[in-house]
């Protein structure tokens, strides 16, 4: 079971006793409004954690000993992965997602040997796409009506940005 560190954060595998902390952000409208799944019940948080394996790149994000979020590097076909994160709203605006994103790219390209990483977000979620750009990802497209809208949107389908970065682009950014 591997643990990773950024300057201020610890990324580790979830433990069963993390469900209460996970529910604090996964069960909250502000934290989940741009997610496809929306607000989660406590039971869903327990089931999510119990369904994870040590091989998954799904991590509890700890700050000063408290679980404040979840991050994931989801392996997919053709030597690629999708990255994502959710952080408790009380910890927004501190640069934590940028730290997480940079670490996930490092894991993807330097440890897992992937060739490409992608990410998606609702076009209204400017904070998320700003992070993607800050960590070196480029916007590859905008899918109009391409995803189920976030839970409290007044419409059924939302627009989605797609971002990506190739290993060679990552290497270029990290050798300067």
C-alpha cells in the first residue's frame, strides 16, 4: 500500500474509518454540484471505500491529519488514465488541487509509465479547468450537451471541457 506526499498533503489509500470524513464533502451540495453523481449518502461513502482495492489509484487526501478529499487516477485503455479530485469546500482556494494534479501526473508518467492523461469538467467549473491548465494540461475540446448536467443544474445536459497531456509534454514541462 503506497502513500504519496506533496508539500502539504498526504495521499493514501482509504481506510474504513474514513467514511465519516468522506461524507463531509461527498454529502455536500457545494462540493458535489459539478459531479455527475451529485450528493452521496453516508452509506454510499461506506460502499465506495469498501469497494476499493490497493491496486486502485484512488486516494484519501489528508491535510494536517484530516481527510479533506478524494483523488483518483483511473487507468483506461491504450495506456491512458483519467484524473480527478474533490476537495472539501472549506479547503478551496489554497492550491491543494494543483499540488494533487501535479503529483498525479508524476505518478502517471514516471511510475505507471502511461503515455497520456486526460481530465474532464463541467464548463461552469472554472476552478477545476484553471487547475488543469496550471498543471500543464491543454484544452482539447468542448462537448456541447455532452454530459449529464451536475445535480442542481436547471438543465438535463451540460457542456464539458476535455483536457489532456502527453508524456512528452509533461517531460518538457518538468525539465525546464
